[in-house]
């Protein structure tokens, strides 16, 4: 029973970042890169991957050293750890994918101040052991990747007439402009909130049995 409970808890910690606590669509965190770099699917995916790498690595390290960090300097210590992995991600992109690095611009170094990473470090990684911290960061990271990729795909299709460089048709230029980012994100959040509310109503709606003798058709 204990093993089943642990597995259930870890599964919940993972999937919550994909839907219930999606960092973009539910918590509205990391809005700066979400709105700025998602002009294409590849940019959104690349930014999500870089952020997820930093999130997962920093969460694991912070979880390991959490008992060694004095509470008075914990935020500064977290930022040092985060900045280390941000530098690694930035140099990796510049060395291996210079075009993507140029397209993302200063938003890769700005991962240091991304509230998703610092928030998970403070709220979760610093209070849990390594495995839960890793699972939590992995779920949040994948949720962030999915959100940015979906947003970038929609904007690229509508704004450039392509998806990952393919599928040509007449574009709507506004969708690759800043206004298009707000429009797309707003519509996606509204759609997700609608699905969430609909699911909740279906879960809490009590069964309404047909009274006996009411004249309604009976199941035989």
C-alpha cells in the first residue's frame, strides 16, 4: 500500500504541471518569454526546452543542498544555482544552434529571473527530497514546453502560413506581432478554463434518479 501511495503521489506531482497547474495556462507564469518568442513553433519549443533544462537541474541541486542553505540567503543561493544552468544552456545554444540562439535573443539569459523556476525552487524543491523535486520539475517543464509549442504553432500557422517551415498558405501578419501573442494566449486560456469548468460541473453534478411512477420511461 505504501508503494502504491508513493507512486500515486509522484504521478500526481508529474501530471499537475501538464494541466491542473500548467505554468502558462493556469498559473500565468513566465509570460515574458511566452509572449515574446512564440512567433514560431521551433522558437517556442526551443525556449521551452532551455527553460525546462534549467528548471529540472536547478530543482534537483536545490533539493540536494536544501538543508545546507541558511534561510536568510536562500533566494540568493537559488539564483546562483539557476544562473549556472542558464549559462550552460545559453552557451550550448550559441555553440550548436546559433540561429535559434539569435532568434531567442536575450530571453535565454533572462531565464535566471523566470518566476516558474524560482517559484518551484522556493515552493517545492527546497521542501522535498530529490525524486519528488525532479518529478515536479519534469512535469512543470513539459507543461511549459507544450504551452509554448502550441502557442508558437498557432501563431506560425496563422501569421506566417507555415508550421516548422512547412504548409504554405496566406498568413495573417498580426499573429506574429505582439498583439497576436496576446490574442492567441487569451483565446487558449479561455478555452482551457471552459474545459476545466465543464469537467468540474460534470464531476460534482449529483445523479438525478427518475421518480417511480413519474411517467418517464423505465429501464427494464
